């Protein structure tokens, strides 16, 4: 296990380095346009351009430029926005992280619970009416743009039915957990559900097919022959083995969520997280902020994937011997 | 065939020549034809294909709709324009009556295909016409990005799997990095840099704001999704006897790849094509929504949703219509893709997208 952990983190560090080089090449070594002009934002004056030039060492060779970028991002953490003059980027990101984590973790809990419940029921009721419905929900889940679903939810809860059924829904925005836990949960409820609804369908679908396979295995037949009840077979035998691939899927999707759907959901629900920070930066072409959020989010995703892989290896010893 | 059947088919006065003895050997069709037959019997897949075909056809008719039916220019703003509803001339953008009375409210859906069927957007442009034009762009980007992705991934996967060693080492590490890089973040980084300047790849120059830029970006970020399974398949194929035999008779690497490897991985690539088209289209819409996809004055379903963001509570049709179009198209493509997968390669497993 220790060896597996070491190799896995070694791979993660390699990937982190490669991603930072890739981002560096995209932002600073793309031929054609002067990177200084791009970082300084639209219509920057000569002094700003010179400042950018010096700060990122744009007249220096590539490796030094790379080192300077990494220094500004991770060592000195003094990357500044040139669009919103003088605003430090990294503290902005650090401030936004709890919002994004609140959104993603809450949604993950909901979709795991709902997905596992739906998948188990679908497998228990195979051939009945609920089964194809769950399959269809899974397909619809990968087909609906999440930000659009969020807008539809807003339309219903904030406007069309706000005077009757949904009068208890607070206006869009975010309240920190430390300030008022109840209000925090209430503000995040619909963003959570929006994200979770789509993923729950996919997970139910995957779990259903895993459990179908498991239910045909010999150990299930043996359990039946021993006279174990159907419910017990379903939960303690079939479900337990089928959960393993779900964990690895979760690792991938959690990362994709932080770097993707969460970004879009934050924009729609007005949550001041990393995603919205990126969105506003994109609107102003505020490159230092984009650079910062992209690298920090990518690093977080890679590390969380590594952690999920370790959990996976702890659950399933076979994985350690690859 | 039995004698009864023969007699039935030969009703009439003419004596028929002695029936051919029953043939027990069933002509076997190639794998592609077998799969096609199976696909045809899959009702969900066929229905999806029809739905997709209708959407495609309607979108292709966009210029016809705009010029002949709606008589509108979907790319020119029409701030001061008027239109006739129930005999009354009304402005396309009416002054807002709610709140502070600032801003304007575009007219809502008239449900009359000859003018403003789905209402107007914030600039007084016909949403229906823009929806059709936007659909053309969304479908075009979705399809060509998927095609580019599948071709590049096919080449990468086959080369990495076939040659192994250092080629595999380098290509696989590259795929690992792109795979670990969250798709949207990579696409955003590429878009934000390339969209302002365009990009030159060898002799081809793709200008800033070109539709081929999102095609290129989306095509590239999804390569690992397709290349990794193909590489695995090629690794397994290399162990097969027919490859050993081909090596034994002295075939060149190129010939083995062309005659033995590629035909065997082709079904996987075909399975991926509709699913990747759906995924690419969804990615395009998300990037356009974030304003780093299709650039104005061009439209796509994502940009129209973005246009409707400020009008959500007053004129929800601007937002709802393109979203429904995206969802319908993606469901159709996914169900059709599932049908192809079942017909061609029942063991393939795919991961859901964002």
C-alpha cells in the first residue's frame, strides 16, 4: 500500500508539473501575439506593458519565464490583476475556495446517496417500469447543459412560482457556513440539487449495470442456496461489490465538476466561488486571474484524484498490484 | 424452405421447375452489415436518428426561414424596429414598465412563424431565426470537433499501442496530462488566448473568431477520452495470432497497421463518433455561454442562452428554446450512439460527460 501511494503521488506530481508547463506554454509562449499586451488587458498603456514585461521576465529565455510565473503564483503569491488595478489574485482565489467546496461537496453527497438508492432499486426491480425510466434519466443527465438547468430552476423558484410554492427560497447569493449554517444550506439547496440531479442519473445507471453483473455471480447463487433473504443479498452482497467502480468514477467526476460544471453553476446561481471569479475574469479578459484560477483548480483536481485513487486501492487490494 | 411454401409461391397454371434443395449454409454478412441490421431493429436508436435528422434539416433551412418566412436579418440589431401583432404596430423593444422603468423589454413569443415566433432578444433580433442559425453552428462544431477528436485519437491510440516502447511512453504521458487537466479549464485557457489572435498550424491559418477555433480546441481536449480505450484495444490485438502471422510472413509495420489493426479498432471509433458529437456540442455551448466559444455576431445555442441571461424573468423563451434544442439533440445523439454501441461493440464502456 505504501509503495502504491508513493508511485501514485509521484505520478500526480509529474502531472502537476506537466500541467503547469502546458499552461505556461499556452499563456506565455504562444507565437503571434505579445503576451505582455494580453496580460495587461485591453488598451493598456506603455508603462503597464513595461511593468508586465519586467514582472514576467518576458525578455528572458523560456525557462526563466516559467520560473517567474511559478514564483508569482505559488511562492510570492503576488500575481496582480491589471484590469482591476492592484488587486491581488491569489487572496481572491483563496477567498472563493470555501464557496466552491461547499457547492461541490454538498452536491456530491446528494448525488451519491440518490444515485446509489436509484441504482439499487433499478437493479432490484429489473424488468419493471422503474428500470427503463432510470436508464432514461441517466441519458438525459449527460445531455442537459447544467447551467441551463440552473437557469430553469431560477426561473421557477425565483420568479414564476416565487409568490406561491417557493416563497421560502432566498434570493441568489451565498452566506458563509460560519455565519449562519441554516441560511448557508438554504442558499445552496437548489444549486446542490441542480448539480446532483444530473449526476445521480449517471451513477444510478452505472451502478445498475454493475449490480446486474454482480447478481449473476456464483457467490450470489450460493447465498440464495443458503437461504439468505433477497434484500440481504442485494445490499450486503451485490451492492458492496458494485460500489467499487463507483468510487473511481466519483474521483473522475469530482474533478470534472470542480473544473467544469461547478464553474457554470456558480455563474448561474450567483455564488462567489472560483468559477464565478473565472467567469468575470473571462468577461474582462483579466488574464492573471484566469491563469491563477486555472492552475489552482487544476492542481486541486489532480490531487483530489490521487486521493480518490488511494481510497480505491484501500477498498480493493487488486488495484495495488498494477 | 418447405414444400408448402413453394407451392404457395407458385400459384398459377405454369408448372414450376423443381425447387432448389434447401440451403443450410446461411450466407454470413460482414460485421458492418450485421451491425447495421441490428441497429435497424433498435427502435429507440431509429427514433433518435429521426429526431436528430429533423433537427438537422430544420437548422440547415435557417437561411430559407430567415429570408423567406420571417423576413429578418438575425445578425443585425433591430433596436428601433416595429412589428405588427393582431393588427397593431408595436415596437420590438418596448420601454420597460417594471422596476425603475429603465431598459427595454423585447416582445415575447408571437407563435406566428412569419415574425418573432419566439420573440426578440435584447437587441431586437428574431430569436427563432437565431435559434436555427445557432443550431447550424452548434451542430457543425459538435460534429467536426468529434470527427477531429476521433481521427487524432485513432492515430495516437494506434501508434502508441502498436509501437509500444518509447513512442507509447511519450504519447501515453501526454494523454495522461491532458486527461488529468479538467476539460473546461484547458478549453478556457486555449480559447482565451487563441480567440483574440487566431492560430497558425503549418500552412493553415485559423483567424480570430472563426468557428474552426472551437472545433480545434474541443477536438483536442477530448482526445484522451477516445485514444486511451483505442490504445488498450491495439495492445490486445497485438497479441492475436493473425498479427503474429502477418509479422511471420514479413509484412511491414504500415501494412499490419492498415490491414490488421485499423479495421479492428474502426468499430470503436464509430461508436464514439455520435457520443463525442453530443459531448462536443455540450462543451461548445458551455464555452459559448462563458463567452469563449462562438464569437458574436455569429450565434450558437450557447451564445443565445447567454443573450437570454438578463431577460430570464421577463422573456424566458430566449433562454428556454436553445436549451431545449441542446438537450433534445444530445439525448437523440446519445441514444443513437448507445444503439450503435450495442450493435457494434457491446463490451465498450463509456464515461458520461459534464
